[in-house]
C-alpha cells in the first residue's frame, strides 16, 4: 500500500531540504526517497525500508535511471517501454541493474504497481506520472520526471552506483548499525535521515523514533537532518506537515528525551492544521533545554 507516494505536496519541505549538507540521503519510501535526494542534491541515496516491495521499486527505478539516455527517454522506459526494450538496455548498465532489467518479474511488478496503480492515495501515481497542473499542484517543484536538473542528478547517482537499497527495520539496532557502518566504510556521511511518518502512532511511534534517532546520531554530524512528517489535514491523505531535528540537537540526548520531542512536535502539528516546515522547533527543543537547566542547574 505504500508504493504510491501519498505525500502529494512535498514542496512544503523545500525550506528543510535546502538546509541539507548534501551528504547521503537515507530514506524510507519510494518516490519520497528519490525526490528528497534530488532536491537535496545528495551525494548518495540509501533507500532503507522493511517492505521488500519498496526495495524492489527502488532497485528497478535505479536501473531505469541508469539505462535512460535523457529525461524524455526515462519517461518512456518508466511508462510505456516493453520488457524487450528493458532487456536491450540491460547491456548499457552495470551487472546488478542489468540483471534487474532482464528479470521478467521486474517488468511485471512495475507494470502492475506503478503504471496501472492509479487508485491508491487519491490517484498518486496518476498525478506523479504527469506534469503538475499548476505551480502549486501535486508534486510541483519536486518531480524529477519533469525537471531536468532533478532528473540529471538522480541519473548521475544511478550511473555512479550511488543509489543503494537495503532492507532495514529501524527498530533493529543491529541492522541499523550494519547499514551505518557500511556507509562509514564507504566514506558516506549522513546528510538527511528521512523516516516519513514512522514516528507516528500508526507506524513505529515516538518511542521507536527516539531509539533509532539516538542510534543514527552516533554517525551524525551537526547539520545532519532527521526529517519526519505528520498529516496536515485529517480529511486528506495528500497534505502533510514536515519537521526536522538536527544532529547538533540530538547528539548526546537520550532516546527518552528525543521521544518527548517527537511527541510534542506531533501534538503541536495536530493542533495546527497549517502545513509547516520546522527545524529544531524552539517550542520543543528549547523547551526541553529549559526544563533540563531548571532541574539540573549544574548541567
């Protein structure tokens, strides 16, 4: 159910993405991952998700980007090209991407899950697979299918082997540590850790977020961004608010402290239906600092 992008107005997050340090973009989700990495001009994209279909989507999309000759050609490969054309392009890419394009199950999966999947989330792929109908329309300013600069950045990452896919349950410290160690060994630094609405009550929850952010923070730098979302309109699955905490704010904090930040931020966003893009929200982070100072003046 999470293959189509349900956040149809991600341009709300542009003020946050523009603060990125352009290092590795680590993200759950399908198009959310690719859009975020493109807009943030990340040096690498690491798609991490517990859903094997999300990982399959990312692997196929990487192969299509690597095999494409232009943005227009990518659109053809993505939306109309036959399995035979995919197989022909396999000779133009690396071994892993070539194997993906030669696999008939890849083409069948893509046909069913992307090309024909226009019903979920208010027709998300139907909206994503065509240009925005107005300046502030669905996926405006973030859709790499219709923006040369965004497409070229992702194609370059795909060609260079800088798009990774890893099955990861954020609640598993060993799995998370393995991915971060692998990134560190490869010279990648954390730019953005994008966990979408995983901190929400219907997903991992704030307690889980507190833990995995504290684990990630061991590899974070001061300007690493921990990005999350919360529904901005309870009547619509398409509009979301965005917020982030920096590595500077979370490093050295306990999982319990970070959990409280998520709980307070989510409660604040639920009380205010406007879409917001907050980084180290002072109502949350500074409040926590004040409490800590009050309780322990010598801290």
